[in-house]
């Protein structure tokens, strides 16, 4: 008779919902040991650090591009925190000073300074500060690897599917995980706002963090049940427990299948109001998932990936080839292409942009296009030449003034006329729109909506600029809530004014897929939502249960509340079960 180990339940912090059942696998991380050495040539050590920082930046930018293409652009933004640490003058001034004063090798100085700041972050009461300690350690490890000359450590998993256990994981390790072999994640450390937790949710991996020292007693191969929603880890589950969780897993799986099947139909509210649900995409690779999940078109095709990780811009023909393949994959569905939105925060060699102290307020989007109009002209030419008779639209980001709107309208018309005069086939019509991300343009929407065909509200940047909070500044994250009453009022003003002038309005920011934000936007009169492909079935299912008249009343009341927290609390009581 085989003696089974007793059933154990460990409580942690729910990081990513869902059920996972499978064997445990402990992920061992090899620590880098830094040996202190006395050095005479401090200048040489500082040169080594400069080169390591340069190479680390290049690696992180490549990692960002990979995550944007394989997971999502939003999650790729996680590595902005790593780039910010890499450029932090306080950190590196102290590293250099320690190297000089102690005449030690740069690895030692860097390790000691980064450990000190990481310890300070971990000791704070603020959860977001503690979560950033992990990002700092990730940057430290990357720099040390480059300084020491070690090969990049790759994660090795068993052939069979498993539940990954570790003391902690770094964001750069999570994105290496093979989703076909990882069922879930359990960590001794960590919190629900950590970048590891955010990535786990995006990857659809049930995850529990903060399980504490009890996790160390779990051996590789032990059967586990991860209840990500409850933050509960069941070790050696009984047959009855296993049966119960398997039944719950099947119910959730069947619900997702039903939602995905239902998502192939057009979305309407419970009382029959038509709401278009489109997809936000960054590449051709995402089109298949979007269509399978019920996307009614693409409301935002980001084109930045075409321009990054290269030493020259993509040619007109190269761009045309990509746009044609995306349009063909969409079939009869509409396609909205956003022109290049890149700035000083993502240095591109061929653009020769000087570093900026505040790239979010600098030369990006249309401002960059005005500095280098030929780059934009070439992109517009490629868009005009797309070979389809379906709806294609061009959309311009980071527009601040009416003068820019007039210039863009003139440019689109000019480029189309030039192509036709040269005997080059073009679209019959290319609708032109702008993103409203800048409050100044939101307040001028009465004029803007007479010039453009459509408007897309980018709630992420609109919020950032309206409440004066850098959305990548995690300690201020709570201030940058798109459900702030001021943002709701701006959205309501944009929708009412634009539609009165015949310009269609969509929302492509994160609020469109937010469990409380989506119904509020519908209540404010938004008729088109554009979200990440994975969210489409859930958004459509929620819309089918939503009453638009009730949503309008709730949104009107929410606009008159005082804070974002009050809006979330109120909307939460109304729509607590809207998203299953």
C-alpha cells in the first residue's frame, strides 16, 4: 500500500484568477556571485559600466518588442520601469562614487548600491514601491551578467506540463515561460500589483504570490491545485477535492468556450443597442486570435513594431506588404491604422532624436511627423495603396492643436491625389481620424469633429495628461485612474459634441475593457469599443446583459461624484457580476 502525504492548504495572495491542476516543479535560479576586487583604473571600470548600460538598454528594447508582439503592448510597457532604472542618475551617480571611493570593481559597487535601494523599497509600507524592488533586481542581474560576461540564463522546464514554484520570479523570466507547458505559478514572495502578477494575468496563467515559507516544503512532482481566484494552494488534494476543482475548471472552460462562440455574433446590449467591439493589435500575428475571439474589425493597429529594432525605416513596399496581409486576414472587417507614435523614450537610430527630459510631453506622434514629414508621407502612401475594397482608415496620434488637424487632413488628400496622378492604384476612400489624448484637443472637439471623419479616445494618455500623472510612475498609479469623474466628463463632452457634427467616436484605451469602465463608457454614449483580443469574448458577453438606459443613468450619477474611488465603489455595487 502506497502511503500518501497529508493534504495541506496554503493561503497566499490571489494574483491571477483561474484553476490549475498538475505536478509541482521548482524553478531553480542560479545566483550571480560577485567577488570584490581592488582596481587601479577607475576610468576603465566606468567605461565598462557605460557599455553594460548601453547593451542592457538594447536588450530591454528588444524584449519590449517581443512582448508587444507575443503578449500585448500594454504588458510591454512594464519594461519601461526597467529602462527608467537604467537611466536613473541618482542610482548610477552613487555606483560611480562608491567605485571611486572604495577603489573596487564596478560589479561590487553596482551590486551593493542596487541591493541597498532594493532593500529600501522592500521595507516601505507602500505595496507598489515593494513591487518595484523586483524590477530593480531584474535590472541589477541583467547588468551584472553583461559585466561578468555570462550567457543569458534560459529557463528549463520538464517535458510534461507543470505548476511552476519559485521564491520569486523576475518579469524577464516570466516572459520566457512556455505557455504550452506551464499550468500555473506559485511564489513564496510577491504581491498582486507586481509586474509578475500583471504578466501572469495577461498570459492567462492562474497565479498565487506571497505564499510564504510553507511553500518550501512542497517537493517537485507533488500534485497541486492552484485556485488563483481565492489565493489557495491545495497540496496533495483528496479525491473529493480534486473532483470538485476539476468540475469547477470544466465549468469555467465551458463558459469561456460559450463566450467565444457567442462572440462571433455582433454585440448588442440587453435592450438592443448596437455596440461595435473591435481589437487593438500590434502585428499580423495577433489577427488570427482577434478574429477567433469575435473581433468585428481592428480599431487600433499600432505600427511601431515595423519601425523598431532596425537601423533604417521600413520602405513603403515593406509597409504595404504588412498592411495588405493584415487587411486580407481581416476579410470584410474594417481596419484602422494608427501612424507611427514614437518619441524620445524609444530611441530609434535613424530618427536622430536628442534625449528628452520628459518624452511624454516631447517630440512624439504627430510632432515627430512634423520634424520628419517624409517618414509620415511614406506611411500614408502605403496606407492609401492597400489592396482591399473594405473600410480602411488612418488615425493620427498625439494631436494637440487644430493647426495639426488641418495639416494632417491636407497631407492625406495631397498624398492620395499624387498617387492617382501617377497612375498608382489607391483605395476608393481613406477616412481620416485623430486620437484625442490631449485635454486641449478634447475641449476643441467642436472644431475638430468638423474636419475629421472619426475620433478615437485614448483614455490612457488622456488620463495621464488630464491629471498630470506619468502613467509609468507606479507610486502615483492610483492617481491615474481613467474612471476619475473629470475623465468621464471629458468623454461625455467629446461624444456629445462629435456625434452632433457627424463624427463617429470610439474608445481604444484600457477603460474600454475595464469591468467597470466599459459599462460607464456605454452609458456615456460610446458606440465603439476597441480592446485587446483576449478581452473581446468577455466584453461581448457583458454587453449582452447590460441595459443601456440603466447604464446612462449610472454614468450620469458617476460624473457627479467627487473621486475615482467613489466612482469605482458606486459602479461596483451596480455591476459587480457583469463580467463572469
